[in-house]
C-alpha cells in the first residue's frame, strides 16, 4: 500500500530534450533546406552544437563529420532566415512556446515582469547602417554594442524570458517598453507589477506606464547636489539625504518640457559591507506599498535577470559576423535553450509535495543539460577528433 502511494516516476533522456529544443526552433523560425547536404535539420543541429559549446559555426563544422562547410551554413542562415522584424516575432513565439504559453495564460492575477537592456560588446563596423551599433558606457574595451531588450517573468524564483527586441541606436526607451508589453499582452499575459532598471528612470517612460495603468517599481537616479555640498542637497539627492523611511512625491520636467509627477519611497537600510546606514530611493506607481522592507525585497527579484543574462551567455555562439540578423538569431537560440531548462524543472523535474512543488536543480543542472545535447549531436554525426600534423607521431 505504501508503495502504491508513491508518485509515478518517468525518465527524461537527452533525445527528449533535443527533440523539444529542435521542434520549438524549427516550428517557429522555419529554416528551409539550402541543398541536399545543407538541410534545415543539419544546419539547426550545427547552430545548437556551436551554442552548447560556446564556440563558432566554423568550429562545429570542423569537429563533426559528414556536415556542410561553415561558409555553406552561414549562407544558408543568411538566406534562409526571414527579415529581422519577422525573425524577432518568430523568436518571441519560440520563447513563449518554450515555457508553454497555455500555462502562462491560466493565471488570472497576472505576473511580476522585469524589463532590462543587455549590451553585447562589438568591435567591428556596422553591417548596413550606423544605427545598428548602440552606444553606451565603456565595457570590455569598447563603447559599441549590439543591444537587446528583454521582458522576463519572475515566478516563485523562476525567470522566463517572454519577449526580446533588437534595439537600434536612438530608439526611445518608452518605445522599447511599449513594444515589449504589447508582445506580452498579445500572448495573453497580464503584468501584475513591472520591475525596471534605473536606466528606465525617464519622464517619458514613467508617463507611458501611468497612461497604460501598469503598476511599476524602479530605483530613482540621484541627480543634483550631493548632501556633502556646502549648499546642501538638491534635486533627487534630497530624498537620499532624508534619514527616514516613507513615501513622498516628486515632480520634475522631462526633456520634452512636460512635467512628470511620480510616487517616491525611501527605504532606510544598512549596507552589508560597510555596515553603514543608507537610504535607497525608489519610484513606483499603480499600487500602494505596504512597507519599505516590502519595496526593497520585491525589487530584489529583478536582480535575478542579471543571472539570466549570464546563463544566456553560456549558450551564445561566438561570432565575428557583422550581420545583425545572425546575431539576433544566435541570442534568441541561447534564450530559448535557457527557457527550456527552466520549464523542464518547473513542470517535469520538480517534486510534488503538499503546498506546492519543490524544485530539484540537482536533477539537471544547466551545464549538464547542455552536455546532454552536445553528446546527442555528437552521437548523431560522429566527432572528428583528429587534425593534420607536419610530422608523423612515431618520430
């Protein structure tokens, strides 16, 4: 009787994961055959193999047997992928399919969402026009980047990427936020609370969220005179100089000359390293915070998005191509693979128990899943573990 009460157990194998990943990408992206040897399934396997090993297309083609050359694969991708606008929509649908859109639409209360901008350093010249290259603060020896905005779902510690956009230089941030939210809305997902990075603290962004009646929370950028100035603090530094926690209001004039009023919440906390008291300042709208501790702990949920980007980079193809279409596709593949890993844990590998499922990350680590897929592709095509030498090995 005791054995009959145990939950049924199933087996998840590398072939199951590979079939899921390949079907999601192929069904949505729709790669076409570029010849008898450059079939869509082979090209997709080579792309996955390069992503899983964080290598290049050339390295994948050189390592696997009976596959087309790297030039043929790149040409097949460049000619087989749709225009960048269409590809963005298809990748967003692949992201939703990788987390089961039906499961997302069942929740009536809505989800906490987080919007952020990730910048991938770029050291080359533009492919077609100057706006392809996004300018930002120096990182990795350059101020030139390819920029991608993402909207992620934060649910019980799990983070799913729901939408992504390729951001051109000069694109207004409020436009980026509106487009991401439109994609999420069309998927039937309602934002209960939107968490944003401090870089989105702009009057136009705040007004856009207020008009759409979307609850939001983000840190305030501190501007003006610092508290150490002889004349005292000014502008937003006034809130940071206040030693008491609590709500307030702030009105300032945006770059377009229009006034913007926002709710402010000061949170007094102690720095873990210096042990000194400091005041954190947040802006919010569309809801009423219960306490300063709630504001701080809720916003900390957004920090997990940085981990998502690090995990994305663990499956991002290294490339020197200037073509933004291929770069967007490679980033989308990395995000889909990470989404698939989170979904497997949430719905298949989590342990049923009273009060909710318990995650068991030890059953399948992210790197382990990538190793599974790598071995599966190597078994499918065989590995060419040899290279040419100028002298015999017996000398």
